[in-house]
């Protein structure tokens, strides 16, 4: 069964956000979409998806947002993203997400993100619920 398009786009956005935060860790990053997308102009739908995805990741305990809207990986997310990528064991999950994030226009990168993001989210969920 084919996944709904909104889920595919959500997974891609999660990969992009986590990959960028991983590459800058422990530096806090401005929540502005331009920080994550550079010169790429987002339409209203993409901008809404970005904001909703960040809110989801904050509520779920994967990233921290301070009062000035700066974002940073939580300790648990950092630990999970340091783990070996089960799809490519020479790199960590975070390294792979970052590399794929830089290549999101390529179909192989999009396919990789769709495969790896559920693995990362499952590992993050297990780590957070085990700690709580």
C-alpha cells in the first residue's frame, strides 16, 4: 500500500530538520525555515509543514525550543542519532540524515530518508519512553 503524500512529505521534513540540527549540534539554530532551506523559497504549504513538523518534534521530546525560537537536539535525540545507521552501517543515523538532507532533490536521497526516518523516530520514541 502506498503511503499518503502528507506522510512522505512529513518524513522528508523530519529528516531534513534532524539532519541539520545534528550537523550543527550542540549549537542552537534559529527556527526560521531559511536556516534549514537556505535560498530555497518555501510556498505556504511547505512553510506550514515545516512549522507543524518542528512543533511535533518539540512536543515529542526530540528537539528543544527556547523562548527565542532557537532549536537544538535533546540529549536523547543526540544519542540516538549517534547510533549506526542500520541501512548503511559505516555512518551514524545523524550523518546519513545530514548527507541525504543536502541531496533532497535526488530520488535516492528521498527514498533513503523515507526508509531511515521511521527507524530514527522509533529509536527516539523507545529511548524517551524508557527514560520517562
